[in-house]
C-alpha cells in the first residue's frame, strides 16, 4: 500500500517535467511506480531488462548505455530502476557534471541506499559546445522525496 501511495504521489510531480520517453525495469515495483504517470500522460513505458537487478548482473554495461542514450535525447526522459543498478549509474552522472561546479557532483548520491523508494533524482542536461550529438553535461541536479 505504501508503494501504491508513492506511485500516485509521483505522477503529478512527473507531470512537471512531462517525460515522454520512459525506460523501466521489468520488475513489478518499477512498472507499478510508473503506471499512474503513464496513464495520466498517455505515455508508453518501455521495459528494459538491463535495468533490472538480474539483467544488470548479467551485463552491467547495458544500464549505462541506456542512461547515456537517455541523457543524449532532446525530449524529456525517465529511467526507473533499482538501487543495485544505481550503484553503477550514479558515478556516470557525477562524472558528467560541470567540473567548474563541484556542488553538482556532490548532489549526486554516492552511498547506498542512494535513493529512497519512489525518490526522484531530476537531471537537466545541456549539449557540450563543440561536442558530438550525444555529448552532454549535467547542469542541474534535484532531489524529490516521496510523499
């Protein structure tokens, strides 16, 4: 019941950013977390096995590829995954922060449990001038706690 309440509370928050590209672990907790927002926004959830704990254990690079692809997109995107996967994804996020703004890297969780269930980490990214199409820099990091 707590998870259902958290998912319902998360949906209006996600409406603030209107992510259109939703990637999610196939595990029930993740799919049910995104279901209220997906229904309210008429957005499809794309299930990716590499974002589950099992899939990540088999191929740890797959989740990183999903993250980098999402960060390089022009539309609002979202990843819903698990703490064990976050252990590998969050250092990538920290490494992509602006080196002239160390407070951004410090805002990226570095220790387990990383994020609480239903907590959201919102990143804003910008293209690196002169970089390739997929070269981005994290320019903002926000934490939103579950209700």
